[in-house]
C-alpha cells in the first residue's frame, strides 16, 4: 500500500510541475503522505506535519514551511492546467492564485485518497 500511495503522490507532484530537484519536493511528498495515510481528520500542519518532517530531516519547522511554499510557487507556474483544475476546482479565487501550503497539501491528499478509493472499488467490481 505504501508504495502505491507514494507512486500516486510522485506522479501527481510531477504533473503539478513540482520536480524532485526542488528542496521542498520531498517535504511536500512527506506531508501529503502523512495526510493520505492518517486516520486523524483534524491534522495540525505545524504540529502533525511540519514538526514530524523537521525531526525526520533534522531541520526546523520554519525551514520546512518555507521550502514547501517555494516548491508550490515554482511548480504552480509550470503545472498541468487540466490536472490542477481537476484537483483544486473551486478552492482558488482565480487562475493566478497560488494555493497556500495547507490548501495545497490537504487538497492534493484528499484528491489522492478519493482517487485511490475509486480505483480500489473499480478493481474489486471486475
């Protein structure tokens, strides 16, 4: 399960224009993974995500937040428009809006969770 979740996260991030050579990429990947696999529906970004990632990578929460923001901003200018529209739908005010860290992570995580659930249901009905 972990590998399939990670695979979907990686494909999604790449299609959203966030490449692995950007420092915040791994932090985003980890944050989305935490959200997708967590049973806790009320995840605190500072306590549950940034703190865990900062400990894992031996850095500060502020550094994690800044790198994630940079990765999102960089990717947003070169993303797949159709996929971004599908994932973010009405969560942004305009096409020029760049999602905040929490909106990006939680929206992508929810989209992945729903997509994976639909794929499981489709394969079990075959």
